[in-house]
C-alpha cells in the first residue's frame, strides 16, 4: 500500500516563495504520473501541475511560470516550488500519484498567502 505524506505548508507573505514536499513510502519511479492539486475555500479541487513518468510537466495557466513541479527519485519525493505567491494561491495543497487504474493521495497541507 502506497502512502503519500505532504509537508511544507504554512503562512507566507505575497511575493514570497514556499516549497512543499510529498514523500512516498515506495519508489516513485514506477508511477505513471504524479501531480499537485489545490482546493481554495469555497472552490472545487483543481489540478495545478502534473509530472509524467517520462518527465514531461504540465502546468495550469494560473501557476505557469511561478510554480515548478519536480521529483527526486532517490528520495522518493515530489516537490512543488512556488514563487511570486499571491493571496489567491491560498488553498489546501495535496499531491497524488497514479499507476494504471489506481491512485493515491497525500493528506494535504494548508498554504496561506497573506501580509
């Protein structure tokens, strides 16, 4: 059974950076894809960045150029580096992993962008 543990949330000022991590209990190199989602207050959860098993990245328009998804296979960890944060980036951020017809989720962490 795969377990994903999200970490790295918190309070950050507008314009600041913040990096989140998603640590997997097993090898992440076997996943077809990993992704970061977020759910803002009163809104539906949305996917913001995808990293395929082949290394291709897909970013949602609102975070393109500001957020970067990456992974370290040796550490079995997925990252989300956020720069130039805006108040509208405030949300609960969660990672996910998919393999064939199965998927797993991290527990999510709160990111609040406020002065």
